[in-house]
């Protein structure tokens, strides 16, 4: 009984991935920061950002940020905003709550 030889691994792997030919199935073994059949995309990281004041952590590719409620802003939703009454042109402004407004 003769065991067939494994074929040379010819799958192209990106970003330093390594081609593996286990059981005649070619696949890429990706570095930890990459994913996909050919290691072509950045692996999603766990959303670890601490968002304040009811903000929600989100991740896109390699970016992690916060989606803030309307009355907060900043990288971590740490800045409280105040709603300034509409002007004559019906425009409403949001400004940091601790900032004084100037009269025209």
C-alpha cells in the first residue's frame, strides 16, 4: 500500500501568512493581527474602549471608538454638551456645557 505524497502548497497568503497543506487541503495560517482565506484583512479586535455617559463602543477594521448620545461628545463621550436655544434662522447649536456663550 503506497501513501500518496502531499502536493506542494501553492496558496498565496498575504501579510506574512504561511501556506499549510495538511491532508492535501491548502490553507493560510495567518499572523494574529490578520484574518481571511488569504490573510487579506485586519482581524477584528475586541471592543475594549470604555465609553462614558451611555456611549457605545464600536470597531471598524483596526479602529475602536465610541458612539455618543446626542448630549455628549469626545473620544470617550466625556464632554457634556448643552443645547443652545434656536436662533432666528431656526438653527440649534450644541456646545460644551461648561463653556460660556457670548452675546453678539
